[in-house]
C-alpha cells in the first residue's frame, strides 16, 4: 500500500513543551499521550511510545481497581482516576492502594486520542 506510513506505536516529535521530558515520563501533545522512550531535552527530537503497559506516577490519594479508566492530569503531570479536565489515556492493569506511599500505578495505554 503506497500510502502506509507506520504502525503508529511511536511518535517522533520535537519537544517544544517548554521543559525537558524524562525517560519513562508521560507527555501530552495536544490530544496525543505517550511515554518518553528516552530523555528528551527541550527543543530536541525524541520518541513517545503510544501503546503498551507502563508504571506511571499517580495521585497518591487515589485507589485504583483493575480495569479502571485512567486519565492524565497535565497540570500535575501524573495519572488520576478523575475525568474532569483530564485526558483519558488507558486503563489500570492492576489494583493499587490510595495511601501516601502509593505513588505508582500500572496503565495500559489506549493508544487513541483523548
């Protein structure tokens, strides 16, 4: 097929977000969410993974159940179960507590636009 470009699992972009993006961190570009495949300096080219399952920072006060919808809070730069003013990025792949030490959650990215 002559118009095929790629599988769409990754996105190469120039980081014009105004800040560096650390490897393994989430990033929202318009309505596209991904996880940085490596450190991406400001104004440098980098790769976001758009699909897969990742352990990402989450709001410590929230408990998640398996399969719960997960959103990206682009202000706080972490995952949340709160839909209001946030972007749907995927689903929790395991339950996680809501205690002060529960700052990471496993998320399967939905690979689609929020």
